[in-house]
C-alpha cells in the first residue's frame, strides 16, 4: 500500500473566551495508506473532529502541512467525502432528491438517474425514494447521507462518528454495511468513533488520541482477519489493550489543589 494522505507536524490552535490558546492539535503526524480503513478514537475534545476537518480541507492549520497524493490540501473536494455525526439531509427534499443533490454534476441525465437508484439500492432503501427525511429513521437518514457522498465516487470517505446516534442493533447492521461499501468501492476510510468494538471490528489500524494538547499517542495494528468475532480471544485482548490506553489517557494526573 502507498501513502495517500500525509499529515505532518500539524498544529491547530483555538482561543478560549479569555484569549488563552487551546491546542486542538499539537505536532500531529499521520500517514494514511491508500485503500485502508483507519479509525480515530479518543476522549471528547482530543481533536478528532479538528483533524478530520483539516483532512477534508474545511479548515487550515497554524503550523504543519496536509497533503493528498503529494499535493497540499487546499480546500474541500468531491474526492474527499465528509460525513457529519448527525445526518445533515435537506428536510424539504425526498430521499431520492437528497442523493441526487449530492451529485457533482447535478443535471439529471438518464445515467445519473440509474446511478442514484443504484446507490439507494446499495443501502437497501429502495421503496423509500419518495420519503422525506422526517418520515425515515435516524439510521436510514445516516445511510442516505453516506450514499450522497459516495455517489461522487470519492477516493476518501471521512466519517465523524457516523453511527454515534444509533442504538446498538442498528449500529452493528450499519457497521456491516460500511464494510461492504469499503470492499465494493475500495475507498480509503477514515472514521472517528467513540466505540472501541466498532473500531476493532472495522479497522486495519486504530489511532489513539489524547486531549490538551490534542495529539496521537499510539497507532494500533488490528491483525484479526476479515471475520471478526467480538467474543474471540484476540478481539477481547485487543479491546483490553485499547481500553487500558484510553483509561490511562483519561486518568492522567490532574493538577492538585491545596485545601
Ligand atoms: N471553533 C472552535 N473554537 C474554539 N475552540 C474549539 C473550536 N473547535 C474545537 N475547539 C476546541 O478544540 C479541542 C478539540 O475539539 P474537537 O476537534 O472538536 O475534539 P473531538 O472531536 O475529539 O471531541 C476542544 O478543546 C474544543 O473545545
Ligand atoms: Mg468531535
């Protein structure tokens, strides 16, 4: 595999209301390989969304560089699809139109119609083309948001806690669909998640981040093969390792206060 995305020495600083710096990311390095499924995990506020937005080209770092195929990321592009945590569908448009509106070339040619329908079928929403977002479930809406990005055949899919709002059953169903989409499209998947089992089930590598300042502490290889059983010893051992790392992250010594 070759490197597709290169994040080098990236720092992104915000200011709090007192004007003090908040290091959302500090000196972050990450190489993402073409075609891999990589997850980013870590406690709230460790810079996961910031990192994803930078890769999407929706934001710029104060320091460091982000490249794709050796070229600096200058802004958003259809070749990098971005999926928000909450499905952001157009409420006034049907499922069909929401997907069609995602098309880079929006003119409705017959070929495009077929393509929209193919993608709707891919995620099992045939029969719901005419439904409006308020008439479908959260999981269905998230699937529509995913295919709205996929329809432009992006090289990279950036997913910010895409299944965060779903219950455990729907989550597992959509995880399987995500894997199916990854295998079918061969896109590079970069997924932020809070769910350790989800990260282990789906990814080839897991990036563990810590907050204040936001940085990468460890990148774990998941050498578990394609059929991942959550009750398998290797799966359980990996879960334990990652939870321990996250626990360490969360329980870092807090400042002591004299009473
Ligand atoms: N627009 C912003 N203005 C000020 N601070 C921000 C802004 N966006 C993010 N931050 C801060 O940067 C840090 C990282 O945020 P974020 O990337 O959203 O973390 P995560 O997605 O891991 O929860 C947090 O401390 C957050 O409060
Ligand atoms: Mg976030």
